C-alpha cells in the first residue's frame, strides 16, 4: 500500500529530476523493462503505437524530448494514490495540463506509466 507521504515524496522527486533536466535521476524511478505510453511518443514519430518498452528505448525518447523542450519545467498540482499506483497532476510542456499514471512494483519502482494530456 502506497501511503500519502510516499506518493508525495515520489512525485516531488520525479518533478525535481525532470526540472533539473537530469535524465539519469528521472530513470532511477523505473524498472529496466518498464513500459511507457504517451501521445507525445506518436507525435514525435518515435513509435506509431504510442508505447515504448525498456529503459533504453524510453531514455532515447526522453533525451529527444528534452532536446525539443530545453525550457521544460513541470509544476506539481496534485498527487493521487491507490494500492500500487500514483497519479501526478502537473503543468507539462507547451502549456499542457498532464496527469501521469504510474504503476509500481513491490520495490517502489515504476513498471508501467501512461501520460495523459489536455
């Protein structure tokens, strides 16, 4: 069970890693074989399915995204949690509102993530 405090700590560490543009710090939150789905994956021409699997593949996508959005800055608004999941609601790139869904394993690492945008 993820407590409110654990969810808040995860969210703040995740946002801080992104805001510092530290890809290695971002990747610390994920398992080696995690799966990421996002409409940005499609829009950037990375994968027609909008889904990538594996830390190396997602890291390459995020590296490209960080290059495309050099002024990237997330602003955290709210954090929601359930038994094994966290949702972070924040301001994303290009003025978009975002809700990121994370499914965590027993070690607290993300093995599935989905980005949702307005």
